[in-house]
């Protein structure tokens, strides 16, 4: 796809998405229900195995419908990550930057995970990425800022283990993922978290540890890429001097932190404008 250098103004789709964003306030994320504290974590999470439970997910088909999701900056040079299924089969993608404006983005799909790299002409300070060698412990918290239902919103979760997602539809494949139990979300946000796909999963230090890719509403679960997939997706990204330190996040302030990330465009809404 040819790379566009100018900020573009899109009518209709962008204006509608921006109007929804302005109409929905997300600062007051409610306190999470009582759960184990960070000092009461379980055992270290082991590696993925063929015996992990399998969950089937129907990936959207961009050829039949325009999709939207969330993206986040991983390089001040204009590199972003999002979920592969948000932009797979998309000919034109753009990041909404507010005021009825959007910037065109080139798309590069990861080969073995539900991750895509977007490239724009410049960008904001990147989010810091957590160390690839860090071992995750069951019970730790993660925070998911983005645009659920096409509006500003966020969720909080607690790590419960590993599972395998079986993507059906375009790009059918199996992928090892991390499963998280939802413990809180934006006040007034009911129903699906669709649109949060592609957003970052942040640890308590504001570092990216995974990409949010799916949910199981009836089970109250959120799924993210495995840490190993994040490491592969960011191995060519140079964050030296390009990222701003992450904010300390907890179950009481994650809504406010998420608002700041969206305001600074470090977390942005991504839309597929036309299918391939």
C-alpha cells in the first residue's frame, strides 16, 4: 500500500466515530470488585502447551463490513500495534486523531499471531513495552484502555491462565493466548467490549505486556496475545529515547490514566475505510 504523507479528512465515518467519542465520558471507571491483591499472586504461569483449553472466536470479515478497533503507539517514529483481525483484509486503514481528522496508516500483518503493525507519518510518544523475559504470575492485574463499542472506555482484569484461541473465518488459525477475568470496566459501559481489540494490556507500571484481542462475555473473560507474541512483534522496534514513562496504574485510577493516554493519542481508534 502506498504511504500517504498528509493528514486526511474523512467525512461520514470519521465524523460519526468522533461524535460518539465526544458523547461518551470514561473518566469514572468504577472500583473493581474485591480480588486478590498484587501481593497475593499465585504461581508463575507456565509455557503454552497443547493441553491448554481451546476457545473458538469468529473473526470479522473486513471484506463484508468496515471494522474499527484500537491501536497504540510503540515508536515515536509512527509505529503502532493493533489486532490483526481488525485490519486483515483492509485496503485502507486510518487512525482517528480528533476534530474530524484521521491519518492514513500502512498495514503489516504478523505471520503467527493476532497482531498487526501500522505505520504513519510520525506519531506521539510511544508506550513503554515490558521486558520480554518477565515471568507472569497468576492473579496479576492488567488494564485495557481503548474504544469498546467505538467509544472511549477501558477494562481491568486479573490473569487466570493460558488458553488457545481458534480463529474462524478469514485467516483461520490457532493461537496460544493469555486468559484474564474481567474485574472492572468503564462506568455505564454495558454489553460487549468489541472495539477494544488491538488496545494495549498494561501492567501496574504502565508498560505494555500484551495486545487485547478478544472477549468471552458469558465467561467474563478477556483474551490477550501471549508475551512471546509481543516480543516477536516488537523486536524490530527501537524504543530508545522515544517513549514516555508509563504511569502507575491501579484499580482505582485506571479510568483516569486511560483518558490521558487517549488524549495524548498514545492510544487511538483505528478504522478500516475500505476492504481489499
